[in-house]
C-alpha cells in the first residue's frame, strides 16, 4: 500500500540522520587543539580560512563508504527513513553540482556521487530518503547568510567572518541566486522521489526566498515534505530544537525531534559519551507516545565508517523493537 506523504511521516516514528562532510576528516581537532563544541562546526570554531579548509578535499577519500551498509544499519535499527547532509554549512556538497565545483565528484579523489548511491540503496531496500541542505549558511561563500544574526552560536559566528570580515558588504541574495537555488534544483531533480527536504538555520533568508524554495520543492517533488527550518513559516512539518524532548502530545501535528547519539553531529573521534540502547529506546518511546518522530544522528568518520559503538547501539535497539 502506498501511503500519502503525511501518513508515512506520521507512521514512520524513527529515522536516521547522517552528518558527513569535510569536517569528518578533522574529527574535532585542528592544529593540536580539540574543540568542545559540535564537530561539524570545526571551520567556524577554529576560524579556518577557506584556502586552508578547502585543501581537505584533496584527502577526502572515504574508501570504506558503502551506501547499502548505512541503509541496512538503519533498517536493522527499526528506522524507516534516512536524512543525509547533501550540503552542510561548510558549503561542500556530497553530490555532483554544476552550480559549484566544491563537491565530492569534482573536487576529491573519491569522485563518486554519495547522494546518488544512497538514493539507490534506499529505493532498493524500501527506506524513505530525505536530504539535508543548508540553505542559508555557507562558509565557502562571501555572501552566505548568517551575517545579520545578532548573537553567536556557542561563541562561533554564523557567517564566515574570518575570511570575509565586512558584514556590511554582504548580500545573501547573490549567494541565493548563484548557488542555493541551483543546487536545490539539482537535488530535487537528480535523485528520484525524495520523501523530505531538511533545511536548516534560516538566518538572513527572506519570506519571499523561503517561499521560492518551497515552490521549487513542490514543483519538482509534489509529495516531498519540507521541515520548518526552511524559515518564515513555510514548512510542512515542525522540527524541534536540537535534542529537544517535548513533554506535550502533538496530536495530528507532524513533528520531529532531531537528536544525537553522543554529544556531536559530525564525527568527533574522542566523543565517547554514547547513549545506551536503553536510553535510546526510552527517548524513542517517550517521543512516539506523544506523536513525535525520533530522528537520531550518526557521524561517520573520514573513511565513511559509522563508528562501531554507534552500530552496536543501533543493532541492539533494533533487536528490542523487533
């Protein structure tokens, strides 16, 4: 039986999120310093210039990445959908892009379209497929958004203010037209049916721009759900704050909690603060009883391997659910 887009989401209950990118190479450490924040924010935390940070593409070669292994781990854990970072705030795309050569196919020795391989594996094994795309923040671009945010994120700037220091000269509409819109169209038209688009951190983006992206999604993928972080009230379902565990019942509202399995989203090799299988199940049951999906994140290492502790936990969770 084919479910409509809202029904499948309401019945899904449990999904896997994956943060994977150039930050996975650093693993939370740079120039003999460890960061005490989430690892995918390494470029902002250490204020690494684009010239230096982009050199990571020369060694990005996740030779142990196997799309089917990721998908089958999610299914073994009892998860019903997968959401992968097609492009995070660093601006690096895990798909081949005409809009920007800063991508896995054109800029790395790996030269394989990771999103294409995951899409194929999801369709093969019956897992719903969704893509994360950072539509506002893009540190690789001078005119990436976030420069108008009036506060810091745990001491880190939302925009790239180490390479591009004069915020008054920035114009997000230039980035929006030259990179964001073309790349969103690319991910909507190249990878078959998408179940959802997971936008994030909607600083700077205007109501008109959010509506333009929403219209694009519905034009190319009419059944694709859009999360609330597209900004300006333009989403189809609500994404809670990171690791937020609500106590109220959401009824018929489409609602999801994105959460981490340890303390980070991107890979941090020294973060061993893993939630136990019992803790994961307790959170899942708490959320599901209130009509909330549990989107649980894993961060593969630079070789494309989901850490062994994460795999062990998820497999135990799956055995309990079954």
